[in-house]
């Protein structure tokens, strides 16, 4: 929760350590927990607030390859603009607050930003470079069940009619 009513106009910096209890407060199954350091630079103006987030840490997720829960490294930044007037916007980075608002809960926005920083395919061992994270028994079973690709012939014979046409044009 950011209480901005008592802040003077200008730049203000905040730092948060987001842990498992933060992620447990959301009903979801993508992020199982984690440890993320979040830095927030809040630029307060008379009619709007600009919130610049930067974050780095690890989110605990299920591996898409072997289903083991493991930390996945994330790093990124985002910007949110809070307009202190009533209105509506189609822009996801701008929210309107009533002019008498004095605080803003950043938790939901922060959770969405962290979750959206994850790639579509979550394989923690590839992201960290540590192959020991994956469950080797599951990997071995997947490899045993995979269909081998057929070998491709190296030279494909051409149609003799094309060969005759190539001789006429001078190509060999």
C-alpha cells in the first residue's frame, strides 16, 4: 500500500522484498512462491503519479518439462501512471483514481507484472543452466516414449525431365 497523500511533489524511492507470503495471498497456480527484490521510484506531481518498478529475483514455478517445482530467475521493469481525476483509459499502464484518493494498493499490479515477466515455456534448468534441477527419471521416461525422427536421405533424385531442361538452359 502506497500512501501518497502526505508526500511532497517530486521523486520518492521505496524498496520491497516480496516473498512467499505475498504470493500465497493470491488465488492462482502459476507462481508457487519466490523471493524478489522490488525497487519503486514514485514521481509525484499535482495531478498524477508515475510509478517506475524494477525487480530481480526468483519465482518458484512448476517445470513444463518434468513438473518439478524450482526457482526461475526473473528481471525486469514496468511503469504505471496514476491520474488523480475521474476518467477511463484503454491503456493498461494508466489508471484513474478519484481526486480525493490518498493511497493506492500496488499488490495486484505488482503480482501481475511479476507473473507476466515469465516466459510461456517454463523450464528452470534451461534458465539457470543447472541440469540437476530437473527430475531425471521423468526426462528418461519422456525420451524413451518419444518417437524417433526418420532419417532423411541426403541426395534426393531429380526428375529426368528437369535435368533435360537444365541442359538446354546451360545450367549444370
